[in-house]
């Protein structure tokens, strides 16, 4: 008890100096929490923008030729048919597979409400590839594909546009044909707009009788062989669709996994940079504590000399100086921690939910913050050891004659 009273008395006698030192410590932990929170918010936002889609998914689309091929001119439009789809489906890397036949600007009519939608003709694996969450009803099933059923699954954007989500089990008119709504699913990518999903077999029978389409989605296994998957796709389709296998514009291939790994690498680098900056800030605060402790030892030189002269062991001086350092570091460290956590939680509460923004949940895990604060306390303890050892080495006779 006397030990704590002594430390508190020393701190109280130098309030301004203690406050300035404590501010440096609190500021260090506060900045660390803010930087880590901002880094987490950015990382979570990017992760959300990837959505629930499988990380190993691949998109393949037909474009326009940019290179001549066997006397054929450039700028020829490419289109897939079921024949090309089957060739891709049989590649050993392919796991899940779905043709995606898009028809844009289709008018959807429900009662007196109208909306312009993108109509997607899809296959059975589509839901697993994109991991579509169903909010009401169900997704398309094997029976729908086999029977060319006039059923559809709408996204939440459409229910917002027509003003109701009480649409499952009712009919939605797409163009001139009525479709039974069997489910409501989550929205697609931001660029997709309002989407309605129908069986591919129904889409090809009604909207694309030539069976041409421009998009394939799939998931792939680990790379088989040494040839990159995108190159293998173009080499497979080149002789049939008549384009140069090096022509990336004719057939585009985009891998979610490659993009994800690149983004994750960038985010890891940012996180490491933020961590280094935060730790350096903590160390600067600890250096401030060390400097203040040196000043405190200098001011209390006579006091320590008198203690040693009357028989006080050096360990009491060591304990007093280190204890003061720990108390300042711990007290203001946790003040900075609580302010930082509170600010991040406040920011999190003001971020709109469900919006497509690149900053989500900028909070920091409590265990990580506690560990960081304990790390700061350890640094503060080490910082207090230097002046404490100096104080222990003071000789009583020199201390008695010391002038501030």
C-alpha cells in the first residue's frame, strides 16, 4: 500500500509532466487502434465487394477479335453456342459449370408496376457458383430446367422497384410472357443492375432460339498441367470459333482467385505497414516515458541518496521508478485504448448498412488491442529500467551534494 501511495504521490506532484507523458502514451495506442481499424474496414469492404461468390470461380465471355486469323479480318463478333460450352465443360479443371445467357432491357410488369431488367438464362450450378442466398421461396431446380418451366427467381432490387416483396407464388410478366415467381434472391454485382433468373432451357426456347450466348461461369479445381487455364480455354475454342489463340479480346477469361490473391497481397502489405507505423508510435510514447523518468530521477537524486544513507535497499528505488513508469503507461495506455475502440464503434454505427461502399466494420478485435496495450506496458517497463538502474547506482554522499 505504501508502495502505491509513494508512486501516486510522485505522479501527483508533477501533474503537468505526467499528463504530457500520459498523452504521448494514450496517443500512441489510440493511433494504433485507428490505423488497424481503418485497415480492417478497408479489407472488410473489399471482401464484401467480392460477395459470397466462390473464390475459385472463373468468368469466360465472348468479345470481338483484335487479331487476324487465317485471312479473316479483325473486329469480328464472337458468340458461344452449346458446342463450345460442352468443350469447356469437359476440361479437367472444370468443377461447377453454367452457361449464362443474358438478355438486357427486358420489361418486367407486375400489376401496375414496371421495371427494366436483365434476364439471365442459367443452368443448375449457377446458384452454387455465385452462392446465391434465397430470402423467400426457392431457387430454380432440376425439374425447372428439364421441363423448360416458365418460372423465375427475382433479386431484391426488383422487389424494391415494384414496391413489394409479396411476389413469391404470383406471376410476373417478362416481355409478353408470364412467369411464376418461385423465389427472391440477393442482388448480384453492382454493375449487373436488376436481374431475373430463368432456366437456360426456357431462355433458349423463348428468347434465344439460335442458342447463342456470350457468357460462361464456372469454378475450377487446382491447375492441371503447366498450361494456364485461360490459355487452355482459348486454345480449345480457337479452331472452332476461328480466332487466334493469343487474342485475349476475342475470348476473355477472368479468374476470381487471381484477382483475390492480388488484392489480398496488397491488403496484407497495407496491414503490415499500418502495424509498423503503430508500433513505432507506441515506441515513441515509451521513449517519452523513459525521458520523463530520467528527469524524475534527476529531481529525486537527493531523496534517493538519503534513502540509501539510512539503509534502504537499492531494490526499493528500482521498484519505485519502474512502478511509476508502469502506472503511467498502463493508466494512459488503457485510456487511449478505450477512446480508440469507442471512436471505431461510433464510426461503424454511422456507416450505412447494405450499401456498396469500400469501407465496412472498421472495428478492432478486443484481444488484439489488449495485447497491443500489454506490449506498450512492457515497453514502458523497459523504458523505466534505464533511469531506475541509474538511480540505484547513486552514491549517498554524491546525492547529498547534488544540485538540481
